[in-house]
C-alpha cells in the first residue's frame, strides 16, 4: 500500500512511500488496542477507577462540589470534564457519571445524584435535567490531593494537569467492582462489603504472609447492592485464588398468603443488575409458551417506601415451593455471574486474585501516606524556618527597624538583615513583609508556642518516616476509620450449593423441578445461631448421625426438629415472634460428620433486620403439642396448638415493656418446665400446671424473682430426658470487663433439685465465690453438655457430679454458650 508523508515542503511525487500492509495494520492495531486498554476500558488496581471516572471525581472536587454544597447541573460537570480533561464526547462522560451515582450499581456510590438517574429497567434523564455533587465517600477518594500524595500528568493538550491515580482511602476496586470491554480482553469484578474488605486489608497489613484462606475468613464472598443469595461458593473461591470464577445468584423470595385461599411468591431482592420488568417479561413469555406452569399473575408493587416487591400469584393446587424452583430455572430469578479480575498494575493489564488486589492497594496507600508525611514534614520545616527568623527579629526589633530605615531600598535592607542577624534570604524577605501589629508581646508568645508545636510535629513526622511499621499502622488505622464511617451490614446471603450426581441432575431437569421429593430430614440450630439440615437416606430407619471426632466450632445444639424438607416450620425469636420457613434451601450436611459451622446464619437466612432479635427454638407448626415460652421477667406461657395465624410471621405471647423471651420448647403436659435466674435460683414444676392459651395472651407467673434478678434460662424436659438431665451454671462478676474473669462453672445432676410450685422462688443452684454476684450462663438438658466461647470454639467444663448448691470450679476461658452435643 502507499502512504503520504505530512511534510508540505516535500514535492507531491516524493510524499508517497510504500509500506507493508500487515506491518502497518499490526502497528496501528496495537496502538489502538493499548489506547483502549490503558485509557478507557480497564480500571487501575490502585483506586479502582477508569480514566473517565477518575477525571469526573477530580474535576468535581476541583469545582468544589462537596457534599455540604448544593447540587449543580450534570451538564455543567460533563462540560468541565470534557473541555479540560476528557475530550471523548459528552455521552460517554455522562454515562460514567450516572453509574457513579446509582446505588443499585455501586456498593458505595461516589456521586450524589439529584433527579432521574435511571433504574435497572430504564435509562437516566438527560444531563440538562439532572444535578450532581460528590457523595461523602468520594471525599475519601480525593482527600490530600494537595499534599503531593500522587503524581500529576498533563491533560490531552498539555495546558492542565490531572492526577495519575487518586489517593483512594478505601479499596474502591473491590468494594464497588468494575466492568469493561477492551481489545482482546475484558474485566468484570464483583462488588464487596466495605467492612469485610477493610478487615481483610488490615489483616494483610499485620500479617504480610497471610494465606488466601485467612483472607477469605474476612471476605467470604461478594456483597451485591441488590442483596440476593449466592448459591455455591466454589466459583467464588476460584475467583479469589486465580482471578477467574463463576457462581449463581438467586433472588430473595418468601412464600406468603395473599388471601385466605391464595398463596404467592413475594420477591424482595433480585440478582445483581436484574430489573423487575425483565423478570416479569420472562415469566409471561414462559407462561405463554407453556414452559412455566402454576403462575396465576405477576404484580409489581415496588415503591419508595417498601422498596422492591414483586408478587407472583400461584394457582390453586400448585406447590409454591415447586413453582419457585421452576422459576429459578427458567427466569432471571436465578442468574449467573462470572468474575474476571483484570486491572492495570503499573500500566499493564493483569488478572488478580483477592490477595493480589489487596496487596496492590496496600502498597499504594503506603506510598500515599509516605508522600503525604514527607510533604507535611517539608512544610513544617519551612514554617519553622520562618518562625525562627521572626523570633530573632522580635527579640531585637529596634535594631531591625534601624537597619531597614538606614537602607536605600528593599534589596539593600534584605542583604543587611542577612549580614547583621545571620538570617537566610527567605527569613529576611519574610521580616521585610512583617506587619507592625505583629510586634507585640503576645505575638512573641504565640510564635514561641508555634515553634514548640512545629518542633514536636517535625519530630513525630521524622519518627513516622523512619519506621515502615508505623506507616503500615497509620494505613491500617485510616482504613478502620473509613470502615466505621461508611460501612454497612452485608446484604447478600452466601450459601453452599447442593451438588447432585449426573443421573439425579438429569432426573431433576426432566421433572422441571416440580417433583422435588419431600424427604424426611432433621434441622439443627446451634447456640451460636447457625442452622443446617441433615436428610435421611432412602430406606434408612434413622439419620445415622455420628459426632465428629474433633469438636469443631459452633457444634453445640440449641434446638433440633425432625420434619421433612418441604414442610413449613417455625423459628421462635426472643421477641415472641414465630417466623415460618421451609428447610428446603438450608445447607445439607452429611450425616456421618455433622459440623454446624458449615451451616448458614439463621438471622441472615430469615432476613432479621434487627440484630437484637435472636432465634431461640425451632417449632413444628403442625404438631398437636403446645409451644411453651419463658421470659426474662419470669413469665411462663403455653400456646394452644392449631390456632396459629396464617401469616409469614406472628406473635405467640404479648410481652410486657422491657421483657423478652429467653427460652422456648414444645412438649406435652408430662414435661417439666425449668427456670434459672441470675441470682442462681432454679425452679421446675410440671407443665400440666400451666393452662394453654391463645397467641394474644400474656402468660402467667412462672418464677418469683427478687429485685434485680432476671431469668437467663428456660427449657422443658420430657420424661425421657429427666434421668440423664444435668444443670450447667457459670458464675461471674458483673462489674468486671467481659472476658477478663472467666468465672467458675458447675455441672450437677438435675435430680439433685427438688420440684417447687409454680410462681415460687425455687432453690439455689450454685454458691457464689468471693467477688461473684450473678450467673452469666445457665443450661438444663440431657448430658453431656458442650460449652462454647463467643467465637464458637469449644470450652472445657468441670466434671459432672457437683452438689446442688456447691460452689463452682474456676474455668480457664470464658463460656458464652452451652448446648447439647451432636451425636
């Protein structure tokens, strides 16, 4: 091919040169590819921003669009960015600005938008209609830019400068994720929880050799702005190890009774970047094509007050759980997400795992803190130099004035000051500009105070710069402060996928997941709030549960329930509320080695918004045995079976102000009801003395409490458990810091405690040692007992056989929970 040269002085005939087509195409394509990769599509691993996003945030900061200022038109921001830093068209800039402001796209939005910034189903309004300013987290991304913390590079026409990278006070790339398509490569990074990422980064700062498993203890998986559930963590582990992996996300769906005879599926959270209109369209297409059966109608009740609420009506005679499984398979209620962690490191695209992403960010913050400290040290040295010169002038101000008055001009005065008072030219110049009002006694005191403060700051900065470990500590502390300021609870639930053998998978697919077997199962709830399910094998008489050879974390049982995988059961909380759910989606554990650490947190599984609400027991809503509850104020109540409201959740007791349920059980009239109070009093009496009541009743007196005492344990023992039942009590000092004194523990046979009448004070269960004034933990049940610490690790209890009112034996570590062992 031929190509013309650009020199106009060259004759036309001589401007034509022959070039090889393949060579020209390769060179031009490589230049184009590099430009797209480096300048447009891929984020920088340090601040997690693409060039256009970085320019938007920097320009908005330069314009003074802080969170405490008013919004300005988005078109004005776009114009400033396009005219000064990013001459690639207003649409590309506005699209990037919109994404930075969308709370359903970013886990921590960086732009505070005012107006219609779009939704998952609709685009935003034009830039002339919307307004924007920086969000508060964006200030953490751009702070300290005026302290030489990063390099500045020329803009496109070399008239202005822009930061090469932002200081980024939090790991934005992991927190907000990124997506982009370059030439020959692409990136797709999932958002994460800010608190979890910061905890992992701080752990890596303190332990540079930390393994991926240690980091995943802090960052177990992505945390999407829309919530939902991640099904199967194998792909997440692959992505964290290699930078590539995939997993499935599911919507959060509950089964509710819409009318007296009609149930429905209520969708409150959708997979990441899936809109309700897309789900409705797919459901309608599936129903029209007769691929989806059992759906009566779909209604979108989403509003600003309740958020997302998509109601799917179920036809009469269809199992809602089976229809839901069908919808997961055929609609975007279940969606896949592929992670491809490609980002720029030193200008080169690299695929990074979790550890590498954190390491690059930590190195960046160490450089930022080092440069900032160096800048501040230089500024304080310069100021100290001027202050020392002023002090010299004030001490001999008359002679200074005389020297200045005797000089012909400013240059001569400057030189004579340098010679006479041994000052530098900078000090002399500063003295010449000194105002007379500074020549007071108070000015001297102020200058001496400022000098002392500057000397202290300089010493501190020099010490900081001389210690790499202290710099790492500063980085860690600043990360903690950012997490406290901007951190929010996790929104996405993480669950392990249940794998099926190929034959079972084909069978399930053929059945269109409407024929899930309703198999017998046992549901376990640990004292630490984890829940899991164990299925009974086909043809087996029992569950064959074997206790693990080594006591694992969380393996102490609070409640168990034998049911079937599709039966609706209830979780009873300390608020006296029963929440209906099905164990079908619970993690299935192998019966030969049950470890409750592999279960899910029941608070996340049920979506308990209030952290103070705890699940105390699992109940069978179809049973003919009453549910009994005991409260902290000593109230007991047995709830008559068969009268439960047909709602997703309902209350079984009317609690008095300040009261809460401390224990619950389900059993007949021959059970023995047991209370234990903080003053070490234990009372038990027959359940037959408590008449069952309706859900709205408030119960009756159970145990008589002295002033200041409260109930900490309530349970019901069946006749089969009475012979093996034990009483575990732990005494402590309430005035000491939690965990400072482990206290003393005692294990006694339940038969040692005589029965008393209802509404009496009971008998003493443990004698307090010197300094002890209350029971911190109590548990009654069939032995052996299993004690745990606050983190779920096993604790050693003294041997059984102590007398009823004996003192406890000192224990080595604090006990937070006691429950029944697995097996």
